[in-house]
């Protein structure tokens, strides 16, 4: 039985890594800190997170030990009983979670917690501890619904002479009226109205919601000292000496802290600039400005932010980092520099708090892998079996970028592990994996073809004429009952008939383009309890798609297709945990919290439904399971011809 008890707990959450690829890169030596954890601990190859494999549901299941039907965090939006389907609450409001969090168990036992960027955890549910974030997926970011995210204060932006998506255009003219201009051969200027947006991807709506209103305009000055244009100055006034920064191609500015005019008055923000490109004739210019980071963002206690911004003020909402690479805003070198900045903030702040506070639990979530695969390097373009494959040469280059990306995360993890010390229980865990996109199916269209749903001319759903309505927040369909919704048209007497029609429509649908049936199953709500889905926040029919269909994740946690896998990543190391052990038994997301509590001698959270992972612990017999290749579909990607390429050689 377990003898030693860890003195502390460190949970490091990585969002959407492809587990077998991380394990493989660790074995090959690319990720030394994760490799060390695997050698000194246990890693699971059949870690199945909750269905649907989506962020809010699973991070809540991991930290509470409760199924989705119990904790009630059903998706990015939550439909509450008694409200219309057009009204969804943001899942990032912790008061909507109906299960007890692990940090509340720690507090009951007299311990304190450090919680950083854990989704759906704001406002804090404890008094004894410190919390930063939890109201979005990265720092200085809110998920209120309506648009993808809201940066606080402002999203990043690109100023450029080129035609690139979502960028701000620069048009140069002869410079005039500048003070303190240095001696030069030529000087050009541009006066630009910056786009202060909370979400660049949201277009006009992101600008409408912006808190920042000024200063405006910004001035750009490019200088030719005799060999073409080699310097760019960024200023809020036509004064070279008062420029925010003066850069040459490839250079970053230091951190710039300035006051911005906002709807709430003047607020200090921190940012950096990089001159990504400057051609000698100034025809090609790309200046990237990071998100403007609010220096007074919400923390608990409220004054904690004053300490944090002194440690590292660049707590930026990082979605734009991954968008920017996909849009061609900057090169791969700049992208990796931004990833390094993002994760340096995490390690700087966590190591500071771990060294200056008396803590029992650290829980941190890093969302970067999810955005990497959604927006920067989609799995389908590096999957040789996918129609969107970019070819061996480019794919090898992108795989190398993937490795370098994970190295930045591994570096941050190493600093956190060092601060934790040898007596801590370390748990590195993910909420789901990622798969390539192959085929799509429009559930609303399937229901419309079956006569169960009516679409308006603009493609939106006509709620007043539809019997069945897909849930935006999860893989289920609501019967549009009169008794439940103001837009309802189905009587209780018709309920079972409509529900049966929904099931028949899904299971009977054949994709005319592929000849495949996209829907693996369609269950009555009461039968979906076997999936952990039940209760008043779930739809009336629950379904699942084949692995080939749908987005990069959301399907069953057993999904494996192409180079992708939705199985989760799980590595545990510390007192009481076996060393160098590969765990082959099935592990569920709800097992994490009970196992942690068992190891450190705490009671499990009140609503926990998972089990202790005994086979991972010292003193318990190893598993007796038939040997089989794990991740067998993806293993072929690592066959010998790939291992011999530059992408798989460890760099010094």
C-alpha cells in the first residue's frame, strides 16, 4: 500500500495536445522535463476524458471528479432550465458549476491554493489562496459569449503595407513636421488610425466592444541612412526622440508601458512591438504589436495584481499569436518568440508565487496546444492520409515547428517543477486531444431534410416552426416543447414521437458525398447517462459523430483518425507513484481528483464520481493486460523514414 504522502500538489493542464506525439517527442529527448517525469513516474496511454471532448466540460470534470451531468458545465455556453434556447449563459462563471472544486477540499483541510488560468473558475470559490484568471482561456481575456473572446484591454494588431487578413494598412508619404529628426538620406511617414479591438477575428463587432478609444493616430517613420530604409520609429507624436520604439528589421522593442484612453478612464497597459519586415524601399513593412495587457486585471486578492505586473507585465490574451501565424502576419521565428513570451509569463508568475506563498495546491492551465492545432498548424495539413496534406517537405518543416512549440512549453514546465520540489505530486493532464478535419455534417440541415427543423432564408433556424433544435453548446438536440420554451411548438403528447423521429433522422442519414453514415449513435437523454450526460442542462437526444466528421475535437474520447487522437495526456510523478510505468488501463477524467486526494490524504470532492487509479500507485500490483500496440493508427507516422529526417533530430 501507499506509504509516502506528497506534501504538495501541482496540476499542470495542457489544452488539446496530441498525447502520443508528446510522449514520442519526450522519449526522443526533445522535451527533457516531460521526459524526466515519464521516467520517474507514470504515463497513461488510454486516458479518456469526458464526452464531449471540449474544454469547459473537461477541465471542470478533472478538478471536481464529477461527470458533466453532475457538475452541469455542459459547454462554452450553458442552457439553464426555464430559459429559451436562444439564451445561453457563459460557462466561465464558476457559480454555474454544481460540484465542489478540489481547491475547496484543500481549503477545508487548512491548505491554500494557487490557481492560474483554470477555465470556468472565476469568481474564486475559496478564501484561502490566490487566483489569477479563470474567466477566459488565456490571461487578460474574457469569455462572456456573443463573440469568440474579449481581450482586456486590446487584442494584438499588425500594421503593414501588404494585403493581409485583419491587418491595418500603412501608406507612406514624404515625412514632414517631425521634431528631432536625425540626419538621414530620406524619411517617409505614415499616419495610421489603430484598430483597438477586443477580438480581431470578430471584425467590426470586436471594435464596437473595445474599451480602448485612444490615443489615435499613431505615427510611423522609416529612415534611410544611405543604404535604403533600415529603421522604423513608432510614435504618438511627430517627435523622433519621443518615439515609443525605434526598430530595425527583426528587432523587438522592450516592454512598453503607457496610459490608454478607455471607456473607464485612463488605464495603463503593457505591450511590445516587433518589426517583422522592412524592405530597403519600404514597400514591404510588417510591424506587429502584441495585445495591450491591462495592468489592473482582476485577481484574488484584489491587490495581487500589483505584485504580478512587477514580476512580468506581459499577461497577454494569446489567441492572436496563433491566428497571426495562420494569417501570415509574421514568420515562424516570431511565432516561437511569442509562444516563449506567453509561457515565460506563466513560469515567472508561478515560480514567484510558489516561492513567496505557503501553498498546498497549484493548478494552472495553458491553452496553447489547442490554438496551435486550430489556427497555426492544423493536423490535416501534416497528415499524409488527408486530402489537405501539404506534402512531405513542408510537412516536415511544420512538424519541426510543432516540436519547437512544445519545447517552449516544456521549458516553462521545467521551471515550475523546480519550484515545486521533489516532495510534490506532479500531475500533467489534458482535457482532450486533436484530430484532423476530414468531412463535415450540418446537423440542422439533416433535421431540416427530415421535416423536423425549418431554416430561414439567411440560413438561421426558425424557432417558431421547428420541432427539433440542435444544441449549440453540446452534441444533443432539444425537442422544442411548448411547456419548456416560449418558442416551443411541440406538445408533451408529441414528445416521444418527435424524439423517435430525431433518432431515426440521424441514424438514417447517409452523406451523399461519401456514402458514410456520419452519426455513430443517437440516444435518448435517459440512456446517455452511460456517457455521464444527464440532468436538466442536457438536450433530449444525445448523438456522436464518426471520427472522420466534425471539427478538431468534440467527438468521442476514443477517436483516432489519421495522425490525430482525442485520447488525453496524463503523466503523474511523486511520492507514492510508480516509476517508469506505462499505464494501459482505461483512465477517466473524473479519476484525477479522487486519485490526488487519496495520495495526499484528503477526502475526495463531495460530488466526485471517479475512482482511484490504483494501478499507478506504488504497493499495488501491475496490470495484467494483454500487450497491444497503443495509438496504433498514428504510430505509422513515426516509422523509420520519418525518424531519420531533420525534424526528429534533437537540437542542442
